[in-house]
C-alpha cells in the first residue's frame, strides 16, 4: 500500500512541524535506547526492578500456559507411544532414562561418601528445598538463555540459589521478583559450572555455548579420557551446587574436552525445586576481595 | 414491477453503513495492543534450550508498518521496544534501539519505493529481521562465535517463513480495527 499523504510536505506549517517532530522523537528514541543498552551491558542488573514487576504481573497467565504446555507435551508423548509400541513405551523409556541418571548419581554419591568418611564424619544430609514450583518458560526468542520459575522472594528464593528438576541441574537464580524469578540456564553462553565425571574423578568446567550444548573443558590437559556417553555431575566446587547432581552427557569428544548434551532440557522440564546455596559461607568468603582480610 | 434492492447496497467492506461507523478508539488501539501481545507471547508457550521462537513483537510491528502505513507514528519503536525489552531476556535497551532503527529504516525505504508488491514487502521485512537477529545476538553479551551463529539459523528461517502468516493476521486485525459499530444518536 502506498504511504499516506500525511507525510508529503504541504503549505501547512502545523503538518510540517508534526512530521519533523516525529523524526526527532524517533531519533531521540533510538539514541536513548542505545544509551540504555550501553548501561545495561555495563551493569547487567540495572533494570531488574521493572523487569521483575512486569513478570510478576503476567505470572497467572504464564502459569496457565505452562500447565497447558506440560499437558500438551504429555499428550504428544502418548500419541507417539501408540505409534511406536503402545502408550507404555514412552513412559517406560522416560523411566529408564531417569534410572540411568540416578545410577550415575548414586555412583558419584558412593564415591563422595568414601571420601567424606576419610575426612572425619562430615555431614552430608540432603537439604530441604526452598521451594518446589513450576518452570514457567524461557526467553525463547533471545540468544541469551534465561528461564522463569513461578516462585520468588515471597517463597524465600534468593539470588544464587541452584534450581534443579527431577532429572538434573537446570540453572541458577539470577533475579528475584515477588512471585517469580529469572534463572540463568546452563546453556547460556555466560554460564560456567564446575563438574566431574564419577569414574576416574575427571574434573572439568561445563560452559554454555548459546546453542543447546555444553562445552566440557578439562582442567588437567593431557590424554583426553572422555568417551561418548560419559555422564558428568556437579563437583560442588565454588559452593553453589550440591555435589553429585546430574548435569550433562557427552555426545562428541573434541581435542581439549567434549561437547555434552544437558540432562535436564528446559523444554521437557515441568516442576523444579529451588535449593539453598550449598556452602553459603564459602560463597560469601569468595566474594571478599583479596586485599581485605577474611578474619578480623 | 419493482426490482428487489441489492442487499449489499448499504454495506461496505467493514459492515452496514446505516447508523454504524468506525470506532475511533478501536481504530487506534488494535495495532498497539496486537504488537504488545505479540511481544508478550515470547515468554508464554515454550521453554527451549536454544532460541527458536521468532521475534514476534518486531514481526507484528513490521507487518503493521509495511501494510498499513500511517497507523503507527515514526516514534512507535520507542514505547513498543520498551515493552518488548521487559520480557525478551535481551539486555534492556536493545529492542528500544533496534525497533526505532527499524522504523526509521522503513521510512527511508518508503521514500525510494512508495508502491510495493507483497514480495517486495516480504523482502524488506526479511532484510530487517536478519539484521535484527544478528544485532540482537551481538547485543546479548554472548561471545560471538560459530555455535551461536549456527544456533541462530533455525530461528532466522522460521522468522522469514512466518512473515506471510503475520501479514494475513495483520490484514484480519485491520478489518477488525475498522469494523463498523452501532452509533446511537
């Protein structure tokens, strides 16, 4: 369709000024946007307040669609099950997958126990989750990977707390609103997680790549011991995550490590639990600058 | 013998013209609300490990701007981008800047090509969407690299292919916008 006549210059001063003001406002808007962008790249949490309020406002609608998403996915699974070998097939396969993950986790826990017993009765009791809630969505159009959960400050969720699903680690709380929270997913390009492989005690970092894979970077370089199908669990280094939670499975071995697929894909995640920071004191201590003495 | 009167004689494309007129409120509000809802849709239905959903807010904005010029002012990119930024997960300000630039870019293109076919509109929208997605990746703070670029491809293709559907939705919304409603005098 052709542009309206409105923009063509006329003898009317008022119309001319109107068009001119429009351009000035649009340019000013773009410049203001650039300034805000620079500010929020410099200080990423500058605008968390308005974002949290906005998310809290739409939370009921999001909760409803999240329920629909989970049910819809279940329905598709069932239909898929009939196509393959009856509806049980899909369910059993899911159970088997979880059993495999559990097995690897149990192996890690057993090893952890042996080590802890050597360290004179350190307690390893499982902590109560802070909140169990629905994983309501993710930033599906942006290349940063953030997830949103339906629990916030009112439920006691705090920044830094790890979020896990029944399958494994999902991510870490980044911003907290009154009734929602934003989670940095493992696949985000700025997420780094210390992990280890239970057999052989291989220590590594799992870095998000921005697509759906993680990059496993070994700390001890040398002969690469990884194989396709290796399971990585959290190592507990850094103090945020409890050790022994499933993280990723190696899908492709590279020169200096591997590419791994996350165990807990956000698309298949329904309910998640928010857990307390594992070693709060360690984390707090790590944030004190080197120049400042830790003790009085 | 008197011929039966044509039943459509007092109708136009938007309904009967007898005691019915366009609603000014609806004519103004429908484009804005539809773009805001499209922005909101980004966080609603899916949770994914890689970005897959097209930038629906921007696509709706492009649809209205290209197919119904004059409905949105040039500065519309600022408020609409502001809203989009609240929900998109991008650093705050990214959509404000890019939406505003998109509006200014279409203004320049429109000066060169005032009469356009649908194919040309689609091509313009494709160019803007590609530039937007590339810029959004750069602004997101993610280190640019091959994996991020590869992960972008499905999202980009989906955006380009979805645009004709958005165009039909804009056309439908435009009929809704100008539907004649009862005027009681």
